[in-house]
């Protein structure tokens, strides 16, 4: 049955889309502006991108972000898949609370609690501390995705494998895992994005030596609203676009929110 | 990137048949079960539960002479514990006031997000299937961009040389009102908060609205209901779980945020998140910072709990 | 039962961990490099303020010692102290302001300087040496200084008929509100409270809680005329003409002026020491006790104490120099800054800030929250 969409709904929705996109478009367009101030359009230039690529601090921050994101995504995916599996199969009582609480709590709480923890165990703040923190809050997201994927999976296939004599690990590896793989990958991609974008928790656990891209942007934005920040923002947007493209190729249903 | 928070708020698929056989634990060796459940459990104990408990303990400790925490066991051998930090929380009204202010700002942000997101989600949900993915992607895209970039976008747009400020001031000028600066104000803070959190409201709403059975609306229409009545008595009540899920996804982060007031707030712009950050990184009064963080989390969790209760699916759509 | 056991396990772990705490005794400093007559070399980790060393200086040092300098930055003394307290290590050289040096000395975080390796110390101006917080310069040598002054857009203020003589320009609502929303002050309790104290005629190093409360009242009264508390982007705001008057650092105003000139604006940014007095912040070079390369660190300090090298910073950012030998290399337009190189009469009105006791710092933190909350 076709639902008629009233005009006012179109207008309201369009206004919302404009609200969402115009600011971002401005950022992108003005990254090519030949003026130090983000005020008027003066002329076209790619000088800011060149400046960006020569910016040691920025490049280090970008590299750190990538290293942290890849490591956290890997660790979180492994642990999160295990957690998702455990949540689905076993009647755990404590695990669901621990898995989902980091998602529900304000990030600032986790950030400061981990800061305190790392200081008290004398762990030097740096890339390692940030990665550990990121894994902690990413596990939950991966677990949710994997669990919902498991819930939708046909159990009888696993039972058939068991009936044929497969041991639990073999059943998991050859039957379950391939079936839930899109979910695992979706979880991994989500963990990667969460890690690379994270600001609050990284802010508290990075210490002085580890700078990540969001932290670097934050310090740049505090100092001045220059086109260099526009340039790095545009590049980040492109990166996430690329990630979405990859995600939808590997796991076509990953963007599907409806369950 | 918090789209799946809604998953944990909505109860798992109770209607689906339980296809799990008694394979639950009987065939699996206990060792395997311990490993699979135990490893993530151990990790989260170590890097989540214990830090939180440490923070709870820290709230009862005494600040160190140069900041941080004083040793747990003082030089005279007795534990250095006190309720001083809790007393400080209630000793001056400013902190409770800031909690209330942050609550208010977060609520306003949530309501505004709802007002803007609802038509959007409704449109996408009612669109023909082939359009839906595209429209949804169009909403998600800004959502995948870095949070700071989105704040930054408005720092540019609200500048005094830009159209928005100039238009507003031109209009005010007509009425003889003094020009206002849009940046560094509560207006800027709320605007940016709404902008940054909007996608978090759209997605759960959409997820809910998409599942609505069109037959219900048709039935109402057949019974003579006007568009407004159809919305009020059918669509809105059915969408409540989505509304509350989205509200939680907007409210919790907005409540504890510090970056937005830091960047675009005025001389009276700080929220409770800024004070917590200040305690840990400037004043270095960690016990007090812990007390504030705990209060923040308790309030946020209490309100989320209420939202989860309200998110239970309704059995009937009618009033 | 299982949950109870887990809970008990958790609580004992927490108690054990909390009991550990940061060790009070510093780890033994790394053994000095084998006594080789060869020049020290390797990697130097420099933790410094943003834009507080000239790139040419770094390059020259790297070439002369065949070394590599790795720089990290902080924007606030409190940030430096907080990050060190949170366990950041691996730094050779830090550049804290005097009151932060005091904290570090009292915590035992600094390596004692080997004066034999620092022959260039003789270049320093005597008035900056042998301070109350570091008698005999055991741990620190002064590097550069700046003053916290009022900087303004001369054209706009002339148009508004506004004269900036002292702190009443920002603290007296009757005066300040003429420039409503065109004023910013530093986002620092140290600086803003000190400015309020100068305005009220109180010694900024007072330790009386009542004085702090009075200052807080003065700030709250004046605040409604201000646009924002801003420590980082006010340079841009001034040079682009959005803000017309700011309480800020002399180096920043020097830079704002250069940027305004580069943008061909129709105004200059003028900085002036307020009639009531101003804070002088002396930044010092210190070596962290956990320095990986103390030999190279000493070499760096000595290098920076050379007149020509020290002058490069002043020429870059317009900072004041504590180095007498540097004065001849400093450009005339930098030396001409009255805000940085004042005459003897005005120089008497400058004050350095001392460390606050812990209780007072908490109290000030609470007052600062009250100021910024509503």
C-alpha cells in the first residue's frame, strides 16, 4: 500500500537535510579558500592540503589514530565476538551488565575512571593506554551486532554438524563463524570507526605523548578557525565515506538498522 | 555511532521461537565455556569495572598535596578517607545548580532533536523501499564524520561575517535592537548540541517507524480519523519506544559533554562536564572529580532506566 | 554465590591497587652516559609550550650535535603538571613557569643541574637568578618571560573614544560595557584573579580567602561585558577584528600585531602594561628526573643559554629574554615593546606568581566554577 507523503513532511524533511549538510558543505568548500580567515571566499587554492601534508604533528596524530584504531578493532572484535557468543548461548548474569554498561554510561566517567586506574597501576599513558581504553568500550558494540546476528541464525545447521560428529570448536569454525561473518565484520568496522573518532575517552587517557587525530583537531580548533582544519576535516570525511563504501560491499546489511 | 544502543534498550526478540536445543551447556566442555565467556569478562572487569570501583573509592579519599590522590594509608597508619568531597558537593549550591543547568540544556537539546528528527524519520519510513536506503544513508553520512568537525562547521557559520549573523542582526537592527554575537553564547551551545546529536535521534526513530503496520493507519482512516488524530492516536503511541531510545541516545552524551561549551560557550556557558574535566586536569582534586562523575552517572542512569521502562512495547495503540 | 565471590575478588583487587598508589620515591636516575669526551648526541625529548622555540634554533642544535629533537606541546602549566602527575615520562627538557617549577622541585621530579656543563649560565641577567623557589638555580635556569597585559585594537578603540590606561578598562562595568562583547580575558584562574587583585589594589600573591572572594565578586560584576574566557584563539580574534580588547600575554599580542599587518588590516594591536601592575611569567628550562638523555639535555640548556640562540625566540614571538648576552641580537622592534621591556618605574609594578597551598587552590577552583557557571 502506497502511503501518501504530505507536502509539509517533504518540506520539514528537506529542511532537516539542509540543516545537516550545509555546515559540512561549507567546511569542505572553504578548505580550498585562499584566505587565512574562514570568512569570505577569496580564491581557489590547494595550499592548505599541502600545508597539511607537511605538518609533522598532524601526520603523527593520524598515524597514531590508525595504529590505535586497527589494534583496538582487532582486539575488540575478537573479545566482542566471544562476548556476543556467550551472551547468546550462556545464561551469564554479570557479563551482560559489564558488556553493555560502557555503552550506556557517559563517556566522561569512563575516561576519568580509566585515567585514575592507569595512574594507580603506574601504566605510562600513551598509545597502549588509549588502545586498552578503546577496546573496553568497543567490545559492547561488537557484542551487540554479533549477538543479533547469532539470534537470526538457524541453529539447526549447527546441530546438524554436531550430529555428524563435529566437536564444538569445529562446529563453530566451519558453520557458525562463516554464517555470522558479516556481523563480525560489521562489528569490526564499527569498532574501527568508534576508535578513530573517539574524543572524550582518548582525551583523558592519552597522556602527553600520544596525540590522535581528534585530539589534534581539538587543539587546532581551540587556537584558530583556519582552513587547515577544513582540509583535515574534508580528508576525514572522505576517509569515512570510503569506509562506508567498503562496509556496504563486505556486509550489505551492515547499515540496515531495522532488525 | 551509537545507533545500536537502541538494541539494548529494546528487549530481545521475545516473539521468535526458541530454536536453541539443549545444546546450551551439556555438550560443551566447561573449559570452552569459561574461555569464551571468561576472556571478555576478565577484560571488562579489569578495564571497566575495577576502574569504576576505584573511582568510587577515590571519592572517599583525600586530595594529594600537589594534586591527584593522597596515599591511601596516611603517615600515621590510618586510612586517609573522608566524606569531605561529598560535603563539598552539597556545601556550595553551584554544583547542584550546574547539574540542573546541564540537565536543562540536555533536555532542551533532546526535545529540539526530536522535533527536527521526527519528520525526517517519518519521511524515510514512509518512502518507497528503493529510496529508503539512499535517504537513510544521507542521514548517516554526517553521523560518520568526526564530532569535532561538526562543531567546527558551526564555529565558522556563526562568525560575525557570515550570513546567519548578518541576517539576524539586520532583522534586529530593524527593531532597533543591538547586534548580538551568535558565537560564545547559550544559543550557540544548544544549536551545536542539537546538530551534533541529531542523527542519534533519527536512527532509532526510523527503526521504530519502519515497523509500523500501515494497516493500522488505514483502519483509523476508514473509521473517519483526521490526519492529526491518526498521528496522535496511532503513530505517536506506537513510536514511543523509538522516541525514548533516541532521547536516551541524545540525552546521555549531551548531559556530560564538555567540548561544545568549551569551544562555543560564552562567559557563563560551562556545564557540569567542564567542571569534571577541570577537577581532573586543572584543579587536580581527583576525589571531588570522582564525586561529580558518580553523580553524573547516577542521574544519567536513573533517567535512562525510566526511558527503558517507557520503551517497553505497548500492547495497544489506542488511547 | 558466584557473583558474591566475584564481587569480593573485585573489592580486594581494588583495595590492593588503591593501596599501591604512585610510588613516593623517585626511581634512580638513569646512569650517566659513559664518560666519553665525545659530544653528547642522540634524541632529545622537549616538552614545551606551543610555538615557544624558533625552528631555526632547533635545526641548528640538531646539526651541531647530530641529534634529533622530538617536540611535544602543552598549552597550560596545569596541563603540564597534570600530565606529569598522570605518569607521562620520557621527557628530557620541560619549560614550566616559575610556580610550576616550585611544584616540581617540591615533588622531587627534577634532575639537579650540573653547572659545570652549563658555562653559558654567566650570560643570564642577575635579577632573574637565585629565586626564592630555586635558590642557587639548582634545578632551573630562566628561559624567557612574558607579561600579562591589555592588548587592543587601536583604531576601534579610538573610534569608541576609549582610552586604555589600566585594568578598569575591563573590570569597571561602567567603562568595560562600552565595548560589550568585544572583550576577552584569559581562561586561567591564575591570570584573571591576579588581574582582579591588581585592580582592587591587593597583592596577587595574597593567601587570604576573603581577598579571593572579593576578587571573585569583581570578576562576576565585570563578566557581563566580556565576550568569552579565551586563552587560545584570541590572537586570531584580535587580528581579524572581531575582538577589540583582551587580557592576554605580551607574546600573543606581538603575534596578533604581525598577523594584522600581514592581513593588511587598518589597525595595529597595541599592548600596554596596566597602571595597576601586571603578572610577569618567567618560563624556565628544567630537566626531568627521568630524562632518557641527561647529557644531551644539559648540552641543549647550555646551547639555549648562548646569546644568539636565546635571542631567536624573542625575535620570533616577541618574548622578553632573561639573557643579557641576547639583548644585542634582539631586533629593535621587539626591544621597543613597552609591555615587555618596560622602564624601571613600570618594572617595579610587575609581579611573579607564587605557588598556592592546596586548600586555597581548591577554594579558588570552586570560585572559578561559580564565575564560569552563570
